C-alpha cells in the first residue's frame, strides 16, 4: 500500500492530491510560493483528520496544517518530500450563533466572510478586519490582528474556547463558552498564535460584537508622520471607544496605490500629502453618521491647518478601498521586501526616520513604502525595489530586512512580527531576538502539548 492509497482509504481518492492534479494553489500562500510536499490531503471531518494524523505518525511523515492560504510567513507550506499538507478547508459546518450569549461556535475551515454572514442575521459580527478572507482556524493559529485592533483587539482577545487535536488524533477543549473564566491556567493561549505547533485547531467558540449602526471614515492629509501621533491623542481623548481604527499611510504607499490600482479614486487630486491618516468612527443605534461627522468636525477644527491640511469624509468603503489596495499597489511598483513590526506607538515616527536612514545606506534604490496600524504601533515597513532598477540581489533583501527587524527590536523595544507570526520567513529573527531561556521554555511547552512535531517551526530552535 502506498502512502497516497492509505490516505485515500481515509478521505477518499478525490481528496488526496499527488501533483498530477492541479494542486498548485496548495503550494503558495499570501506571499510565498514554491512549496513542495508528498501530497495534499483534505479530511472532511474531525474523525477523518484524526485518522490522517495517526497514519502520518505511523509513516513518519511531517504534517503541515493549512487553512485559507492567506498567511504571509510560509507556515502553511511544505518544504520536503516527506511533508503532507493537511488542508482543513473541508472542515466547514454552518456557524452556530448564540445571539443571547453573543458567541459563535465555528469549525476550523469556515471562512471569515461565512461567519460574518451568519452573525449578521443576529445583528452581530466577528470584528477582526482583514484585507483577505482567511479561515477561522488559520486566524486562530496566526492570532491575526487587523485594522480594528485598536477597538476590538486581536483574535486572542476574542476567543473563548478552542478544540485542539494533537498529533495522535486526540482532541482537547481549552476554555468554555463563557465571557469570564478564571478557573485555572488558560491553556487556549498556548494554541492561539502557535501556527499549529501545539496542536491543530478544529473548532472554536468566538466572542461576537454588535454590528455598528453608524460608521464614518475620514482620510486626513498631514505634513508629516509626527502629526499623526499628536492627532491620535486628540481623537482618542475625544471619542474613546468610538474610535474603531487609526491607520497611517506614507506618501510613497499612497502614490503606489493610486498609480498602480486603476479602480481607486485619488482622495487628494493634484498633490500627495506628506502623510495620510485614515480614521474610522463607529457607534450603535443611539448615533447616526451625521452625528459622528459633526463631532469629528468639531474635534478637527482646532487642529486644521496646524496638523491637518485637508480632510475627506466618507460613509461607505471608498477610503478603506485605498488602504486595502496598498499591497497591490506596492507589487505594481516593483519587488516588495516586507516587514511586519510593532514598536511603542509614540516611537513610530522616530523608528521610521531611523530605518529610512539605514535603508539608504544599504541601497539608494530601495524606497520605504510604509503603512499600517498607527493606533496600535503596528507598521508594515515594506520596501520597494523599483521595476526599472533591474534585478534585486538577495544580499540586499537580507540586509534590508535584517536591518529593519533589528532596529525595531534592539533600538525601540519592539517586535519583529506584529501580526504575521513566526513561520519559516521569520525563523532567523526568532532565534536572533528571542532569548535562549525563553526559546527553551517555548520548546518544552510545544513538546509537552504535541510530542510528535506538527508543522515547520520548533519554538525551541537553537539555530536558524
């Protein structure tokens, strides 16, 4: 019996892909391509998944769990002919919404959009806003944050319980479908953000939030990023939790989006501001959009011409479309070197100035196109090598990326991975910046929860 035939006996022949079929989509994610594996297997339920894991263990195969393939650090891709991609895309059942408890019980393969359609029927939403449509299992494995973290937090803050399968096929439930639970160690936190290394998420109970009834967005033109930090304080003091998002966009990032994404409309035609902030305010039925617009106008009036040079207000998604199109715009401008970092909020302008200086010394052709979640200190410090600059040397990629991550961690006390997790793409930074003792403890926890390794990351790694 071959490995493929053994797996087919569990999940059916149609759900074991061995390369003869069009399985290329399983070997690329939101940023990385070129993955390889012995095969792709797609279990249809938890029982099949358990059998697949036990079969893989008996055959000494490495299991790589894969969700919606929207990850950005390669954690869901295979790298070896002894790897088996276990896609959880068929673990999809209709979400079970408890409107009174404001929760949803969701299987791992359910896409975010499917969950929110079901929740909307109860006037609720899972408020993690992303430019992609990932699976819930993948979101939990990555601990995604998104543009509305400032108000709602990341996935970790919105998970009440998780069902987790170990490599031997046994399932444990960590947590309960309650909003308050201080009855012991919160073991689900060892699963959230671990990329599948401590077990595969098969289902979860999530906290939902009321759908806002009044929402406005405003795009504000500033002279420089420093004004964004001052403006953030003003807006937070004025609106408190009505402030849903506070995003920053550099002049280069805005120009790339407007230039290379034809469907967009330039919010400031004829000129590109030095820096742009996107603000979202949202509230319940006690407010309407006119109320929010009037209140925002009163807050901005004292700082117009000092901090804010121009403002565009919208009640739809036109301004968000610009923000979400920036990655596409950057790809249109050239080769992108991506860094997802976090520093203390007030340090973002100084961090930016420092990496601009450092990048220029690595290569004058590299241009910083930064954007991100200024409200929580998260910055996509992405650099672009222009298309007309010729081939990009791998040494420049390594030097530029290492410099940005080192500066974030060593000079500003920040994180080398604000949202995207570790994965193969960040393994070297993990080994470099996480202390040896901390890595040893993380590795011990990983081995305790999953004695047989799952995935490509060993959190006890000593060398990259």
